[in-house]
């Protein structure tokens, strides 16, 4: 399979997985579960396959979710995509900068800690971007107070929690999938 085909396949599967998670958990009314699982997929595919696969999933999935009725406010969908993209790019950049050889047990632990630092910093960046865009700019400019209050909860500190939870889960799963050879970035 050539590189372009691998990229398309990995990106499509990542997007589909995020949409399935959102559809499956929609009835639960639990943003903590849905958001954490979406962020798990974003962080994991970024660590496994690189920033471009993660970026495709980060950008495309919020728009598809809107078309399927998962995201109710079209005004915030681009900001969600920007927040997701920030999460992916910061994770990829820091994971690359902090990367080690990870051959011995101590190096594997250090690799885990470095990836953990990358996703936590990325989570803070995602939270900051989405909070500023959605809670401080879009909601007050375009939405009634009741909708603003809902968005302040959904895109406030909850975004930090879900991004951290998803990132930590990705860091726990990544070594298992990486050891299996699934992360061949070619």
C-alpha cells in the first residue's frame, strides 16, 4: 500500500471512529465520556501516525458531527475544529521534540512521561483556544444568554478535563499499539 493510500485510510478510519463514538455516546448526555473518547482518538492517531492524520480527523469530524446533528451550533463548529487542530499540532510537535529512543525499560517510562507532558500541554492549549474563541468571542457576539451559559460550561474547564483524560488514555494505549508495529508512519 502506498503512502497516500495509507494516509487516506488512516484518516478516514480516524474520522469514522470519532463519529461512531459521538453517535454511540450521544444518548448518554455525558460530555465527559464523549469528549474524553474523542480526544483519546485525536491524541492516539497523532502519536501513532503523525500530525497530518490527526489534523484531518481534528478538522473534518466536527463538521460531519454537525451534519449528523451531534453539534447543535454551527457557529462553534469551526472553533471546535481549531481547538482540535491545536490539540493535535501541539501534541505532535512536543512528542517529536521530546522523543527518545525508548529501547530500555527506563527509556520507555521516560517516553511515556514525555508523551504525557505533550498531551497535557496540548490540552491546556486546546482549552485556551476554545475558551477564548467560543466562550469569550462567539457566544457573547452571536448567541442569547441561555445559549452562552451552556457553551460556557461545555467549552470551559470541561474541555481541559476531557482533553487531559483522552490524552492520558492515549499515552497508556500508545506503547501497546506502537510495539505491535501499527505506527509505521510510512
